[in-house]
C-alpha cells in the first residue's frame, strides 16, 4: 500500500509544471497535512470555516502554506473567509462577490477569486450559468478589491470521460471569451477544475489548478 508521501510524489510527477496541486484537506488530520507538506504540498483547500481556523493555528509553524476556500460560502461567513483564505474558488453569485468586495475594502485585503460557473445545468451545484455570468461581468468588473483570477467548475455527477472533457473544454473556452473582452479588473489566467476522479481530463483541457482530496488522503466523510 503506497504511503501518502508516495501517492503525492506519484501524482505530482504526472502534473505539468504549470498545474498547481491543491490538496483538499477537509476532515484530514493536521498530522496527515504535515506529511503532505513534507512531500511538497504547499496549497491546502478547506470547505469549513471553523475547521480551517483550527488547523491554521495548529500549522502556524508552516508559514509558506497557501490556504484555499472551496466550499459553498454563506454571506454571514464571508468576513471570516477573507481573514483566513487568500484564495476563494467558490464565488458563485454576484451578491456574494459584491459582499466580499465591500468586506475586503474594510479589511484592506485583496483576495484571489475564482468565479464558479455551471457549464451544464445541475440543480445540486451552486454557480452562475454561462448567460448569467456574461450578463454580470460589467458589475463584477467594478469589484476593485477582488483579484478575479479565473473560473472554477464542478461537473455534474455521472458524466463519462468524453462528456467531462466537453465540460472542461467549454469552461476554458468561456474563460477565453471573457479574456477577449479586456475587462480592466477581471483576469482569466486560472482554471480551477478537476478533482480526484477526473483531474487528468481537466489537465488535458487546460486546468491550471486541480483540487485533489480522496486520491491523496483516502476516503473521508462526505
């Protein structure tokens, strides 16, 4: 049975240098996270604010960790998220983006943001539809305290490999379409897409960040 260290080394060797491996550490012990750190991981993603806050205290001796928030973010937890996370991948509607922008100004921070988009209709996922996002770009461009870096997507469950590739390719094409509009405050350099079951397909389609949990740390509670 390969160790966590071995699994991380093997997966990192599969990824192009241009792709950032973000380890999804929800429900993972800080001991396991330290092992991942020793294997070279510097990006950790959490989806629960309090769990992340506790871990950051326990791991404060590792100052070069970058923390990413990937869960559904409620407005009442937005301030705490900004205090804890330099990256928020899951900004899924205009109201939340505007709330983060307002709070970021008062906190004197400029978080890195990915806009969560639903390429395929999926009632179980949050995010903009493509028409909604395109319609909101002009207002998003006014969010001067956010560093909008790109898009994040999570495909619906049950897709085959060809369908997954289609979703990821369409996400990249949407980012290219937005980039061509030359917004002053909206960048599209980052594509946060691909998880344990489909990251190789996402990389094929142009992912710049993959969010891997199970394949590194094993099964955990949902």
